[in-house]
C-alpha cells in the first residue's frame, strides 16, 4: 500500500513537471528597425525637397520597441510605452511606418484582431492570417535555433495598386507557441525575427514564465470591421487626400 | 417718433457694419486658411508622404497618417 502511494506521488510530480514545461507565459521585447537601403538610394533624389530629405535622414536613427505578451491561449502585441518627447515628429512618423495599432491573437479560436484609432474613432479590425511557406534554412538567434519561413502580404497603396510584400520570419520550435509580432503567427514556434521588407522586428529580450502575472486584455471597444471595410472607411474619411 | 426711427436706423447700421466686419474677417481667415498656408503645407506634407509611401511601400492608411501628421505639424508651426 505504501509503495502504491509513493508511485502515485512520483507520477503526480512527473506530470506536474511535464505540464509546467509545456505551459508558457511571458513576454518578448522586439526592436523595430527601419531598413535604410532604399532610403539611402532615395535620399539624394532631386525630386525630394530639403524637408523630405531631412525627415528621411532622421528616420534612420529611430529606436522603437514593441512587446509581445503571451500565454498558452492568447497574445497581445503593443508598442512599448517609453517616455519620449511629445514634440519629436520623427518618432511619430517612424511609428506610422512600423505600423500603428494593437494586435490580439487567440490560439484557441484563431481570432486575429487589430485595434486602431483612425480619425478619432476606435476600430477593431479582424485580420486574415498570411499563408506561410516553411523552409529548412536555419540560424541561431541568441540561444535559440530558428527556422526560416516566408509569406506574401498584400497591401493596397494610395493609388489603389496592390503591393506584394515579401515577409521573412525566423521562428523557434523551442518556444512551442505559434505567435509573433503584429499579425504574423501560425508557425510551429515563436517568431524571434521578422522582416517585412522595409521594417524588421528583432527579439531583444525574452522573458519566459516570469513570476509576475501578465494580463492580456482583448480589445473590445471599437467598431468591428473587416480589413476591407476598414479600408473603405479610411478612403471615405479622407476623400480630400485621395483625390490626387 | 423721429427718435425711434433714428435709433432703429442706428441699430440697423450697427448690424450692417458688424456683419461687414465679420465678413471681412472671415474672408481674411479664409484666405489664410484656404490659400496661403494650406497649399504650401498641403503640398509639403503630400510630397513627403508620397516619397515615404513609395520608399517604404506604405498602405493608403499609413500614407494618409503620415500626410495628416505632417500637415497638422506644418499648420501648427506656420500660423
């Protein structure tokens, strides 16, 4: 009888250890980097005014940080609240280029949302995840072995032209949650590096299972729309701008 | 009776003058708002937003946000 009790206790402890190893919660800090190669090509273009050139030059040095907070069920991707000079227009423009908004993803329901205020009105935009192509190419990011995956993201620009943006993600199966920056997730592991072409996100700090409770608040306040509906609303609200 | 007519005329004149002054003021403000500053601010903001939109492959929404921010900033700094 005593030996059965001991076996049961050992089994319980083993199960708890295995369970806790599979449970992840934590946060990852990503540095957003605005790539300069195209900027350098265009900065001396005679078409651009002195003001535009100055603006372009100052964008090179912007340092923005974003936080992905997650647990086994959901994640939230948001800009890190740092004290910045409110008058610094370059930071604000860099934020727009990197992409404004809060991204929420539910691993249980695959619900992918972006909360964004446009023209003073809050919106909850439901997004469709990109389709990934997995590759065997790998590299080391910190202590994690990462694999490469690629995807195409379609963007409609000012002239209504659809731009295909190549996305490259580096994910690690060692953190077995299919999450990542912005709306990019669904890979067999955590994305630690993401290249959107002109903007990259690189994990600079990974905190797994910290002893603090991390809260993830799903965005609920705002008009619920699809990406297409949101684009139509933006177009309607900005008819003066789109006339060109 | 004469006093009453005179005072009514005075009141009407005052109203007319006031209206003209307001109209002139509005026209000055409109000139400022719709001709001088906004065109240059509009063009500067639009040109910068277009350049950044091209370089970074910005979406319509992003390009508009860059434009709106630069335009507001220009207007605030060029009263």
